[in-house]
C-alpha cells in the first residue's frame, strides 16, 4: 500500500496540475498570442492562465461557436497585456486549438496528457477544473470578494452559487492530511493498531477493495498519485468499517476486546471524515476520478475509450449529405447532429429558434432491450417553430450504440441547422444557418446509458472493462474496425 505524507500529497497534486497545464499548452506552443509577456502580470501564473484560455476556447468550439465569435471573446478579454493580439494571431490560436481538439480531444493521445483523467468529450470539465484551481490559488493573495469579481469579469462565471463555491476553496486541501498508519502505530494499546492493520488489509477486505478500485480507474495510477493515495485510504477505510461493524455485532457486550474494536472503529471513522474534508476542498473532477465505479460504469469507460480512439484517428472533414437529410454523427470526440431545413419557412423558424432556444430531446423505444431507438428533437408541444427531427439508432450496430453512450456521458449535443442551395448549373451548396447546443436531462441521460450498455453487452457477450486504463475492449475494437464510423456532422464555421 502506497503511503505519502500530507506534504508529499500536496506536491503530487501540484505536479498533476502542472502536467495538465503543460499538456494543454503543447498544442499552442508556437502561437504568438500566448507567447512570453503576452498575458497580464499579477493575475496568476502565465502557464495556468494560458491553459485556461485554451480550455475556454475548446468549450466554445464544442458548443458550436464560430471562429469570429470566439475571436471577439478573446479580443475583449482583460487577460492579454496591451497591445493585445491582432486578428491574425487570435485566429491562429483558435485554429490550433481546434486542430488539437479534432485529433485528440485535447486530452486523449498527447503523451503529456494521456492518463491524467481529463475527458475528451467534456472540455467543460477540464475548464471547470482549472477555474477551481485558479480560484483557490488566487484566494491566497487577494480577498474573496475580489476572487468572485475576477471570476465573473475574466472567466464568465455568472452563477452566484458557483462563485461562492469557487472562491471558498482552499489552496492546499491536502495540507495536514493525517497518515492513518502513523495514527494506528501511535495508539497506546498495540491491539488497536493490530486490529486496524488487520481490517485495512487482507482479513478485513481492504486489500481486495484496493485492488478492485485500482483496476477500475479510467486514468493512469502512475500520474495522479495524490488520488491514488487518497482513493486507497478511502476504499480501505470503507472496507475496514464494514469489517469492524461485523466484528462488533459478534462481540459480547462485556468482552475485553470489544473496547479495542470500538477504538479502532473511531479512528477509521475519523479518517473517513478527514478524507471527506479533503475531497470537499478539491475540484469536482477529482471527486469524480476518486469515486468507486460500478461494473457497468467500468465497462462503459472501456467502450468509450475504445470508441474515442477510433473517432480521433481520422480526418475531420465535413461532407454534404447526398440527400440533404437530418442525421446524427460526431465531430472530434463529441456527438454532433445536423438538421436539414427544406424551405424558407423552416429556415426562418430555425433562425428564431436559435435566438430563443428551448429544444428538447425525447426517446422512443419499445423496451430497454429493443433493437432500435428513435430520438426526437423538438420544442415542447412542437413550440412556435414547428421544427422537429427524428434520429434513428440501430442498436445492433456497435457504432450507433457507442454514439448513444457518448451522448449520455456528454449530457448535451450540438445541432447544426443546414440549408441546401442548387444553382442553375446544378452546383450544390450546403450552408450553416446556426448551431444550437441542447442539454440532455439526467433522466434521459441515464436511460440512454442503460440502453446503450445493454446493446453493447448483447453485441459482446462476456466482455468487461479493461484491466488497465489505456487498454481497449478487444471485442469492441474488432466490431469498430469492421464498421463504418459516424458521419462528420459539424459544418465548417
């Protein structure tokens, strides 16, 4: 079992964040806009600020924003030193980030980021991770009210609850974290230490809990070492608590050894409380990386990693669909759909809808084990626009099942509204009217994950999640190699 002092854990966490920042900046290492002295002094470490800008642009791209809109956002940013980058420099920055996002999701295959736990299909979670870290570091030198103001003005954080949560995070949440084994060793009654060691290891199920937890990590246990130590403590203490509970149930009330068990249980409970306190002071994504995974989640992690590897090793070129049909597909690591508009009324309705928003998804499937699923996309009650789309997914097709699983994990989908124009010489042109980012409700997301997982298990009976984070699911890899991958549905901005 690995053991680290609180100082070592803090250093390991800082190293993890440094690797994330360096990995994000790797894509733009030769871009002048983020070169030396291009960012304002006094707002934070330039490497951190630069990586946050990269993540923010990736979020905008994932939501369908145009290059011109993203460029305007960057030009208005108070983060650049005067004179700020010109139009050409900002365009080059955006293009580089887009290229990286298309080819590895900014997190998947670049060596410096591989295995750190970032999710290619969720640049939002990476951006939030860095904002939380920046706010905690910023709070060391400026008042909380100023941190909240800068979060709002520089990082577009508007929700008052989010502002309050970010501005209250400790800079070093693992500082003072106690060494459980040292606490047990320091107990005056050596039997307490022995009982603790017994329940934390083999006889109490701690070793098995630790091995299972390690085997289901969707990230490298060699890189996020602070999470390895904290997660190891968490699952061992939980196993020990269960074992001690059973022993206490069996111990007679007057038994001399009962007091030893009670004291041991107190120490384990105190450690769990310290773990909870440490986790509360860290980022949301660190909690997500720490928590235990169910068998289905581990299987899903492996399937998504395998699917992403296939998605991200191809050229990301949009090709107009021959029949100008509404269709589902992907862009880079993301689900992405296209809705075809066929006349001027539909075009005008789409333009109004893009301003108003409000489209929702619905699911039509006979059962959770059906061979086909249809997702409807429309305003509630068909709304003022009257626009509606139906997207069919064949659940006997591994690619379609993986798309659904990706959609469930992403929790949103960008939808391009497209028109077709054929001129007098029969030249065909497909134009983008605009893009709507549609959120997927938690209930629909859970249903999609369940349906997709059942479909994938039917296609691959006996398959399980990978033994190591970077391993593929072999049966799915074979299916994907023999299948046609989704269309690239994102129209050029």
